[in-house]
């Protein structure tokens, strides 16, 4: 299971959590499903993912010394991606 859409059904006295499962490649379908639940008036509609092809191990929050926690080189930088800095005419 890659994607899960959660929502609440019922009235305030008899409310229950419900979910629908989608495969990792079915994001478009999951988004449409979530939107339809919202249109029906469901509350707390949310989407959660745990994709098989995510980058790095779960819970990884840092690149240290230019390496990912599994030892792979990490070369991406915002500065390199943004391109040449423009200087205003002064």
C-alpha cells in the first residue's frame, strides 16, 4: 500500500474513521477520491503516503559531509540549481 486517504463519516455522536487504499502510482486517483469525500461533506480528509521508491531511509533528516546516511554522494545544491545571480544596475 503506497497511498491512503483517511476521512471521518457519521454524525457527531456516531463518527468513525474510514480509509481507502491506493497503489504508489495512483496519486491522481487518490487526490480525486479525497476531493470527492470533501465535496460529500466528510471531515478531516487527509492523504498519507509511504512510497516504496522514496529517497533514503525513513526518518533521514540530514546530509553530512556531502554523503547521505547510506554513504552515497550528495551533490545537489540550491545555489547550483538557481543559476547565475543577477545584479541590479546601481
